[in-house]
């Protein structure tokens, strides 16, 4: 199942327009974080007020990981500066549909603020980054238009849900353990954040099952336990 996740929208009408677009293409699940929702939102939603009324309000950006297996971020600008690793690899809407088609997962697609989009720390938490090919001289689209383009493409696919795929929050716990392992093995500090993002993208796109997650947790935990055992042996000498 594919849901839409709106982040930080300050124009109430845009929230309503997005709900309307969702209904146009047969999508119903809407998540909202820090969005302005007023009477104007319900007016622009028109006959999609049911989508707006049933929207789930989140208190923190990363709360979405409690509800989905995979989080897809969107960006209008693929930067070439030092933070480019946050926004790459970037997929097109068609590539996203091809990747998701036939897979068993709950996916949320995050759309950011009208002026800034998603912040870098939010994009870091995403498992895939999608960008709509546009005129490079004016690449940023209105948020409801961007939602329409993506949902039109995704509406062509066929998807299913499988309860065996772990939630994104469970992947985050595994990444926390990997971080502990990196610290314990003197992994270069300046590379830890980039490595965590790479792991998040790899694991997120893999859509691992509960059993597979348990195996990975077991390996990392065993390594951490062994390192701790070696430390105690050294200290006792």
C-alpha cells in the first residue's frame, strides 16, 4: 500500500489539493507532520474531504517509521555540493514504480515544504530519493502538482502487502547496532554518518523480513559481545 506523507506545508490550500489529487488516482492514506490544516484545506479538497478527515497527524518526522516498511523522499534539486550523498542515488517516478511493483510493503512518499522541500536530516532517513525530471532552469514544482505526477505513475502499478516485512523503525534499530559496531572497531568517525545513510538505503530497498532482520541483529550483537569480551581480557592482564 502506498501512502502520501506531507511535511511542513504552510499553505492550507495545498493540503486540500493534495487530498484531491490522491482521490483522483485512488490513494487514500495520508500522513501529516507540521502542516497548516484549516477550513481552506477542506474547501480545496472538494470531494476528497474523507481523505483529509482520516489523515494521521504525526508529532515528529521520524514517527512515520512506526507505520511503514519503506520511506521515499522527494527532491526538486539534485545538488552537486558536498551533501550530494544525501540525495543520491536519485530515481525517477517510473523507476520507483518499477521497483515497487509486485513487492509486498507499506510505502510512504514524503513531500516537503513549499519553499525548502525536505531538509537534509529528513532526507537522510529516507530509503529512496525520487526526483521528477523537469526543466533545469526551473526544476521545483508546486507540491500538489508533484504529488499528481508521482501518483499518476504509481497508479499504473500493482502492489500487495505482506506482514512479514519489517517496519522502518526496526531497520533503524539495526542501524543503531551497526553504529555501535563501527565505533567499537575504530571505524573513521567522519565516515559513520555517510555509512549509516548507505546502510539505511540498502536495507530499506531490500525490504527485509523479520527473520532476515533477526539474523543480521544476531551477527552484529555477536560481534559486539566478542569485542567486549576481548576488552575485558586485555584489561585483566
